[in-house]
C-alpha cells in the first residue's frame, strides 16, 4: 500500500469527494468537532489570506485516510506561530500517513516563515509518543465534553435577572458588529499558547458569522441596556449534533451567571429543534467553565494535549 499526501483538489467533482473524505476522517477521529463537506469547503474558501491556510489529505489506494489543517496564526501579535493539526482514521493507523502529513506540513510552514508549530494531539499513549518522537513538547490540555440532549435532563429554563433580556442571534442578522466586539473581548481572555486579537470585522463576518454550521436561530444573547453582555454561538451539522462554538461574557458583567443563562436557553431551543447530542470544549485549567458544563450534565468524552515544536 502506497500512501501519498496532497492538497485537496480544486477540480469541482474531485473537490466534492475530497471534502466528504476530509469530513469523514475528522468525525471518526474527533466526534466532538462538527465537520461536514460543506464546512470543509467553506473553511478553505474563506480562510484569511495571511493565514496561509491549507488542507492536506493522506490517500491510500484512492481512499482518504488522514487529514491535516495547516496555517499561520495571522491574528496573533507574535509573528511566526504556525499550526498543524493531524488526524489519521483509527482504522488506518500504522501506514505512515501521520508521519507524511506532519512532515509535509512542517516543510510548508517553514517555507512560509513559521518558527514554531503548534499541534493538538489526542491524549492517548500512541499519539503522545508519536509527537514526542518528532520533537514536540507537551503544554496544556483541553477536554471535549458531550451532553445527551435526547435522553438527558437539562436544568429548568430560568427567567433573566432584572435588567437583562434574552434574545436570539437572529436579532443581529443585519448588523452583528456588537457580537463581534463581544467575541473579540472574550477571545482575548481565553487561555491559549498563542494570543489572538480580533480586529478584522469583515473577515469575522465572512469566516465566523456566515459559517454554514453556525446557527443564528440557536445563538442566545443576553442584553444589558440593549447591548450584548453574554452570548453563546453554537454550530449544528443538520444531523442532530450541536456544538458550542464560543460562550463568553463581557468583563463588566462576569460573575452574574449570564454564561449559564445564555447556554441553557440555547440548549433548550436546540433540543426543541431536534438536536440529540451537544458537544463543547474546555481548556483543562478553565475551572469556571468546566463547572458550568458539569452543571448542565456534560461529561468529558475526550482530551487533547497542545504540543509545540521549534522550527528554527
């Protein structure tokens, strides 16, 4: 069996097959990360030019058995921070696909001027050993969590506190700039090895707000004095799966339970809309958000470990 690594095809019929294969591998490796052929194609088409984003696949006998998302953290104030997230289908391990994908990704990033590569690695002995053998150092951990919406019991819906109004994200369909400002503030405070700064509204609009998985209807926003104070921006894949893309509260309103309020409202509406399972992710050190998710009934269903390797 010969394994080759290549970029996704630009030819329309072949590209559709590649997008489907890419999404299938991602779902098999990390079920908590929603992926559809449409979202794979959208991510490629709307990546920021400065991110130098590429999607790679490992192919064996005409079958896509591994994937890699590769690029540069263009929104980081520190230049030269690359990323390469590599996944190989669990049934096709041991064929060398991971090695070829990672080598190709590193060579590409070095050519783009990256001096370090960050990668999320599944927290199991084989994957951790793979990363260590290739010179990657482990740093922080993050958990995937799952909630059974079909059979689980959500906390009762709660009335907003005085002065707070709950609305759907659809209210901002024509002008989501207030949500962009809130997203930028909360992202800046997220635990991360690579700092991020959201300053490009037009790119956020194209890449985040208009993403095919994002549901404006299931997005919940808490307003204080008519301005967004907390929000949760979920994604759905059309197959009953709901994923929390981002949940955050403005600094001035933290400690009031608004994150719980918006998340609970969105989950109830998601269940009513037919979603059967919900996924979210948390930095292992973000105890306040982990506590909120435990309150909802989420359980850890997987863990990844952030790794980094210097290229210079």
